[in-house]
């Protein structure tokens, strides 16, 4: 016998609420308002992090470690987007 679908089943209601929250959160994080805050932050902080982290490679003429370059931009973007999500 299957559990009832709807308000009688608390698991169903919680799962539906989580799905709605995730959709709303993603919509908020990728909204024009949030991107105007998080993209410039990610570019500035990512540039500074790359300057510090990749400087020895540039000085010695070694190739850049590209996954680190990407992470240095992605982490500030995620942190900034998460802070916008928490504020709103």
C-alpha cells in the first residue's frame, strides 16, 4: 500500500517545500539583481586570489594550473551568491 500523497503525508509536504525553496533560491541567485552583486565581486576577488596563488608559476615561466584559476573565480561567486540568498 502506497503512502497518501498530499498534506496527510508530512514527508511529501517537506519534500515539496524543499523543491520549491531550491527553485526559488536558484531563481534568486541567477537574477539580474544578484548577478550585479556577485559577478563583480567574483572578478575582483578572483583576480586578487589568482595574483597571489599563481604568481610563482608566472615568475618561473611555468604554465598556469587552470583548475585553480577557475576555482579562484568560482569560490567568491558562490560565496557572494550565497550571501545574497541569505539576505533576501
